[in-house]
C-alpha cells in the first residue's frame, strides 16, 4: 500500500499497565480491530492482501505474542483476552509481527515528543 503508514492514531489507553510490554500489548490489541476491518474492506474492494505486517518496537511484546509466553508471568494474567485476540490473528496467518526500531517507525511521531 505504498511506503507510508496506512493508519496511525494517538489516544490515551483505557487500561492501566505496569510495564512497557503490557502497554505495547494493549496498544496492539486496540489497533488490531482496525487492521481486521481494513483487511475486510480491502477484500471487498478486490484487493486481497494475504498478510499484514505489524511493526513493533518492543522485543518483549513480540516474544510474548509470537512465542506464546503469556502464562509465564503473574503480571500479565489480567491482559489475557487482549493477548489471545492478537495471538488468534497471528496464528491464522493474517498478521505478522516484526521488530522495527523506534526511530524507524513512520507513525511513531504521533506518540513521541519531538
């Protein structure tokens, strides 16, 4: 879809978190519903995209959702529903999470102070 961000937004999270990994997981869960909607919309337009790439700047979050290690920590039990929503779409092969350094994230300027 080009070289820019297809969708970006900045808003306050509705859930308090106790680590950056949890905050990134909550943010990913919040944006994933938009990714799913865009996928359905593009399919309806005849532009079937096989795989969406989710760029993430937190390696712990990627390990959590790709390697499936949620149950290993007491601190992450309360975000299980969000985790399994993300995990479901990754396991289905619709979403691919890759590491991207913060400085290379195109949409990160919305959330970071300049």
